[in-house]
């Protein structure tokens, strides 16, 4: 096995060359998608919270910077960079530094905490991956249900608390938005009011937030049709310790990379139930997998390609395929026999980023619509220069590059680092032929 060496944080371009099958054991980082709302939850409950397994991805860094700029105290445990303590402000800061909100999509999670702090939230429009129109309308409807006032500006938006009220807030989401579900839950927390939310998102990331709130005294009952949340009379006196779950998307990306190269690996640190939809897709392609409590096992060496069509349809339904699993599955399917269908209506601009980059490697993918495409495999890819235009495009290109003939150079690695502290380093640990390209 190749020696492990973490890639330098300043690396902007890496080179990938096909080699022997990936093999070994690797542990995923904490989930960026779970850490961001959990950090905002820690700010919203207005008490000291300790968080464990916090990933070192760039988006998490900016969320911590934003929380600190808004007045909260942020500390890291000595010798434990993945352990973070969030403490509420002693008083409303004279000046808030909210500029980092423009760097990340998840900055909107902090609105409820800001409302609790000073009665208003004045933020720039959120940043993040450019993968289509992802407006704030659903969030604004949530705040209006609580009586808040919304002002939209060219450069951002303002949310201002309305007249204090009591009683249960009832609201129905038009679709199962994760962001709007978290917004409704955290707004109820800072208002100290019960919430009845219909058509909620019940993804693992939302369930992690609900578990965290239960630990500080809130009562939460989450069903497929209705989420009920109510404050309890008292909360525990000790400092709660919340743990960010392992990154299911990183686990899925590594699994696709291992399978694409015909390797065998043990991927640790991920909750088995979170990767069941990904596991089902791999098994449909004939790739043996097994899920333990916190381990995903992949045995690409024993794969028996089925030729069955894969239908990778991203959905917000409970237990469905997370949209972020779709890009690495597409990269894997290019080498698998059969005609495979992919659809992601949740992020309507994602295929517009990914497909042209895969085409640079020689992939032939039919674009049925802006959100739906199909391909027939197996296809032979050839190394070329490609660009990680967003996080998941970058991770999919890493998978494809491992089987492309010749050398693939991947730019835009800073995009990849937004969601993964060191995905290339984990692949390197499993034996991938990856190196830095000098500027």
C-alpha cells in the first residue's frame, strides 16, 4: 500500500492516474451536511454545547467563523481539533461580522439564532455550490408563519421578529425541504413555542438536529406526514455533548471509487442505515456490499456485473437516494454494463456542471432534460484536464479519473475541500495514484 500523506491545504490542482485496485481500511470524517445545521442548533439553544467529530472542511470553517463573528464564543479542545465548544454571547456585540455568510449556502441556518440575539438577521445572500436556483422563499414562508417580517435587498435579505406570541405554530411545506425544515425547527426553539410541521424532511441530517434538541429537553416526534416539537419544562444542567455523524456522502464516494477499480475496502465511521440507498444501487450493479452498525464493506473484486439498468433518482423522500450520491454513482456506472438513468430535480444545475466535465474524459451521456440523463456502459475514459466546479462534481471526477487511461488533472480542488477535508488523501491511503501538480 502506498504511504499515507495528507495533501497540502494550498493544493489547487491534483493529478490522478489509474493503478491497482483500491484496498484497505479508511475512516470517513464527520458529515459537512450534518455539522452545519448542528452548529446552528448549538447557537440557537443559547447554552454551552460541545460538539465532537466536527470535520475540518472549508464550509464548516466558515460556519464557525460566522458564528464567532456574530458574537458566540468558539473554542477547540486542546489536542482535539475535531472537538468544538460553542458558548453563547455575554451580551449583544456592538458590531457583528456576518460577511462570511456569503461564502456558504448553510449560512441561512443561523437566522433563528440571530433573531434570538438581537431581534433581527441582516445577511448577504448565501453562497455555496452553483448548482441551479435554490431560493429562500420556503425559508421566508417559515418565518412569516412565526410573524416575522421579511425584507429582500439586492445584496441580501433581512428577517425581523414580529410581535411576541404564544401557542403552537402550524405550517405546511410545499415539498420536503431540508433547509426549510431545519429553519422551522430552530425558529420554534428560539421562540420557545411548539411547532407542528407538515410534510417535513426527515433526512439523517434533520434527525440529528432533533436528537440534539431532545438532549436539552425538547420533545420531538417525527412522522412521515407531521413533525411535532414542543419545549419541555426543564433541561439538563450538564453541558451536552453532541456528535456529528460520519459523512455518508464521503463513504459513498469512497465506495464507488473502490468498486470502480475492482478493489476491496472497509469504510468506517458511517452509520449503516445512512448508506442503505447507496448500498442498494451498488448491489443492483452486481457489486457485493455489507453494512454493519458503523461500517460499509465493499468487495469490488467479487463483482459480477448484472447488466441491469440503474435508476439513480434523487429524492427528498425518507429513505430515498440523497442527491449527493448521484454524481459518484454516475461516474461508477460509466464502467458498468447496461443503460442507466440519472435524475436530480433537487439541484437543477448540477448536471450542467458535471456532464461537460465527464465529456472531457470521453464520456458519452445523453441529456434527456436539464435534470435527467442516461448513459450506456461500459465506456472507456481517457485522462484529460477537468475542473471541480462544485463539491460533488469534484468527487465524481475523482472516481472517473481512477479508471481513465492516462493522467487526469483536476483543478478547482478548493471546491472539493469545501465538503471534504481531504478526500484525495483518503483515496491515496487506499492506494490511489494521486499527486500534487506544482503551480
